[in-house]
C-alpha cells in the first residue's frame, strides 16, 4: 500500500537529493491498502501499501510538501518534543474552516471560497463574477428538494464517463489559480494525478455513512500534519473541485447542487482540520528513525529494522508511512512486522517492485546508519482483546508481516486463543518468512500455520477446506486482489462483515455494499 499523493504541500523539499524523474513513470510501489482516502488506496500490504487507505492528502501524488528547512534530516530542537525536527507548517490549533458556509454562487460563475478577512476572492476567473448568494427554499418546495447525498451522487454519476477530463481540468484550475502550489506536487503527475480528486469524490459519495467516514477523515487529518498541511490550503482545493464539477456536470449542476457540494466539502475539511488540531498537542508530526539492520531475504525482499528518535506508540496490526532521503516528499505505507518491543525497535518487510521509488530505495540502497522519516501509526486491523474468538489470518506475500505482529500480540497477552494462519505465495521461493512462522508455531500450541502456494493468488479459497470458522474473527493483509477474494471467502464460510478486518477502505466500501 503506498502512500497516496498529497494535495496540500506547503514547503517544497530543498537540497535533499534527487527528485522523481521528469518522465511520467508509473510507480507500482502502490500498496493495495486502505488501502489510505480516500485516495484510491488498496489493501494494506506490508510492502508499499497504498491505505490502505489511499488518503485525501496522500491522494494527490507523491510530491506534496513535507516541511523542510534547516534540519530537515538533522537534529533540530522541536518545542515540546526534545530532539525533534520542527513541526513546520503544522495545522493551527482548532482552526475553523476558512470560508463561509454559505459560499454558493449562481450557475455559470465561479464559487469563491474566502479566507477570513480577505477582500479578494480566491477564485479562478471563468466569467463574470457575482457575489455569493444563499439558496432559499419556500416552505412549499422544501419537501421536494433532494438531500445533499442524493445531489452529490447525481453529480458523480454524470461525471463518471468523463473522469479523466474532470481530473485534468481540476488540476488546471488548481495550478492556474494557485501556481505557488505546482512545485509542491510530483513532476510526473500522470500516475498520481487522479488520486486527489478520486479521494475527494470518494469521501463525498459516502457522506451519509458518518461512522466509517468520520473515523477515516480524522485519520487523514492527523496524517496530513507530516506534509505541513494548514487550514488555509483547503479553499484552493475546494475551488478547483467545484469548478471542475460545474464544468462537466452540466445536466445536474445548479444552485442546490452547488450548495450541497459546498456543505459536503466543508464537512470533510472541518473534520480533518479539527483532528489535526487535536493531534498537534499529543504527538509530533513525524519521527526520525535510524536504520539499524537490513536483512535481504530474497533479491527483492528486505526486512528493515529502525530505531525511532523518540518513543513510537503503535498497536500490532497497524502500519505507518515512510519517507527516504533518496526520494524526498514521496511516502509509502508499510505495516509493522512485530508487536511493540521492549527495545522500541520497529521492523518492516519491503518488496522492491519495478519503478518503485521508495521500495527500491529501501531494498537496494538503505544501510545501517541511514535516516528515514515515519508518519503517525494508522490502521484498524488490530486484535479485539475483549472477546475469546479465534483469529483466522490470511497473509499474502509481504502481507505476512502484520499477521506475524498479531500472533506476537496474542502471545504477549497470555491468552490461549486459537490462531489459524494461511500464508499465501505464488511460489515456494516467495514464502520468505516461513521459517519464522514455523518457529512461532512450535513455540505456541494454539497457533497453526498453513503455507499455500497458488500462482493465481486465489489462496483464500483454501480456508473452505478447513473449519468450522463461525467462532473466529477474520484478518486479511496482502494485495488488493487477495483482499477482495479473501473477504468473499470469509463471508462465504459464515464470518460476518463486522468481524472481518483489513486496512483497505475503498475495498471495504465496495465489498460491503
């Protein structure tokens, strides 16, 4: 699961190594995670996860800015956090959304989202500009007006056939209206460009599912602190979003629809702003971590262990985002390969993929002494210790990393809950961590490990040959295709959706519906 691109960078990284190539090079370092935002994340695999959850911010591309400046990779004091690099461009505490809630303009004029105290609107001039007007409904017509969710979905349905053009126009509006933001995005935009818009549209589409969406947006807001995101950056994106939608949703766009989108985007943004402000007093925006060991298990898979510069709190089954000094402003998601350790060390299983900027650097270039940066922990694929249910775990490829962490977590809690692990790979050679898993099986009688070799990546179907599983909770980690087939297999053997855990937000919504 890779870390989707961001749209709010504030400070471009300066003087910190090579930038991504000018050529439009696909970056398959994308994890099937979350797979992280609201971007178009995929399932959370321990290697190059997408998060998932793509994230709203991470959905913009690998280049949104992480605050830089003196000490970007050096020991700069951080007020409140000894030996921390400064939290540059952090979210102001408890900021309110910086534009009026009633900013709705008539059809044919640009929506103008204003910052407090501004006299000039931050709008892209596409025609005559009219002052924002507030939509009014007569009592007789109120019952006939569709809900915001319905209006939003109508817009999404209309623009679906022209999604590519909507995306291109969105970025054109953003960069023409706010050229100062362009250097903060990746040079090669084609593989990243659709993630931001897709993240925004996905969030908007699920506005009537507050339980799932609010938790996810709060995670995004906290995670965006490492990019230097500020509340003042949201209006520019909102303007571009509404401008692109009004251009291509000609049949469904009107004052009511525009008002619905303003309210929807306002809600999304405010949740993220509030979450960032609350998190600012609890944790740093990022951690520096020194590589202490690099174990090359196969020519393209390495186990990388790091020592963070200060305590790093996380729970077994979670993941984090990683930035390397070789590719500044490019982050990818990796799962923790162990439960929290007394020595505070963190391990990740990384598979280098073709043209994978971060994964290739970690596997082929990282050495002890190198300094990485880590974002905050995230993910909900954790053990529920309030129940005695067994754990049915499916790990594909480097997706075995968080599964191993879950096994260690159960062992640390001293309970004898049954844990069944299906370890899938395309070839015997790809079962790079089978010896570790078999040692754990020998140590813990409640653990059973079954390696499954299947070159079609359909190994989740193997669970049907065993069981029964009605007293087990399901855990899935691996590529997106494996997550989808795994969810289908687990539901088919009687495990309800609310007891199936994985970190692929997009897949979760798709399969759940």
